[in-house]
């Protein structure tokens, strides 16, 4: 358990909205199959839903990414839990990683793209909040913090679940690189979220991970982050 809130604190677990970004697609009715064979949640040209929030300030502009990061971001739109116990099981067992990387590998091959060995920075926020807590204020803090992160850049995916019967939940951010996370979590919205965490959560824990994708997406692994 962390005894302080570091500057890589991630927003998350504040809201009780949809468990993944694909649920927001129905409101827009604009999910399409792109030219590279992936299925992104597309709102406008190059703007994609990469979180539970689908209004313009929350969208990711793929023009700000390298081509490999764009491929990976689109594959991450498939991110979905594979167990109801995602808040407590190991992170690698929480989501459909095999489906994500199979999709990524197929898109890379179809587009004759040379994927080089690279890694991404992952933050996992596990929390417990009393079930009786009014989460409406926390939801607004979460939205504000997410807008700040999108404005600073580098956030490829944000996902949060729904608290279980014991109030336990998981949220995760996948960043382009470690250096993006610090400015992305230093705004006033994040500071307000930090204060709310101290005041309202029974317990919370942050885990930092390194998601490695090898050459041509031949393999992948999730490792502890080492500074």
C-alpha cells in the first residue's frame, strides 16, 4: 500500500459509468471499419473515443501519434474485462490481451508495417470505496482529470470498471511513454482528485507496469515498471 500520492497518480474508479468505451458508441452510431482493418470508435476524422467519455475534449487525435502508436491505440478499443473479479485478480488476467494483440498483429501484417520492439507505460489504480458513498462528485472530478490528461497528450487508453459489492474497483491508463504521465496528472483536476481519494477512499493502491510488444507483434508481456 502506498503511503503517499506520487505525481504519477492516475484518475480512475471515481465514476460509475459504462465499464468500457465501446458502450458509448451506441449513442453516436458511428463505429466503422477503418482502412487498416481495425475497428476504432470513430467520431470524426482522426478523432477516436479511447475512454468512457465521448465528448470532444476527451477524444484522441491520431495525428498526434506515430503510426505504430496509432495501430496500438485502435487495437486497444477492444479492451474488455474477461472476469468479474478484475478489481482483485492480477492485471494480466483482467483483460482480453490475446484478442487485442491478435488484432494488432493482423493489422500490422495486412498493412505491411514493420513493427519494431517497443514498450508502453501502464498505470493501474485499485481502490475500495464505501458502497454508500455518493459518487456523483467523484464522476465530475474524473472527467475533469481526464480532459487535462488528453490536453497534455500521450494517453492512449483509459478504462474503469464498476465497484463490486465490497466497493472494490480497478481503473487503468495506458500511456505512450512514462514521460507523458507526469504532466498529464499535474493539473488542478488531478489535484482535486487526489484530495478526494484521501478523504473518501477506504484504501487505494497504484501499480506501474511496462507493456512490451516485440518485433512484428510476435509476442508481448507485462512486467513491473523499473525506474
